[in-house]
């Protein structure tokens, strides 16, 4: 057998494993962020995370940003904000 040249000369296997762990951690973080973003916008979390796994989590986050929140989520947010305003006004009047 002939000796083979290393794939990355000068870089040890430990460094390569460390880099792979960092890349995997980055992807996990992006998947979690896309799930949190989908939940905040009232979208299907599992579907968007799965899409991020299949395609790209950064592309999924960009699509979520472009789609914005659902009408139901927007209505819910507006109602919560109005309740908050009423509470603040009542405390101010006391």
C-alpha cells in the first residue's frame, strides 16, 4: 500500500473535529432561532424547523422575516397591547 497524503496538511484531527462541532452547534442555534421566530409570528414551528433542516436555516429565517405574522397573531398582539394600554391608563388615573 502506498501512503496517502492527509486531506488538510498541518491540521490535526482534533482541530477538524472541533470545527465540525462548532458548525453543528451553529446549525442547531439557527434551527432554534427559526423555531422561535416562527412561534413569535404565529407560524407552524415544526414545519419551519423541518424546512430549515432540509434547506437552510438562514434562508428559512429570511422567509419568515419576509412573511411577517399571521392575521390571527396580529389580532392577538393588538388585543394584548390594548389591554396593556388600558391597565396603564387606569394606574395613571389613580
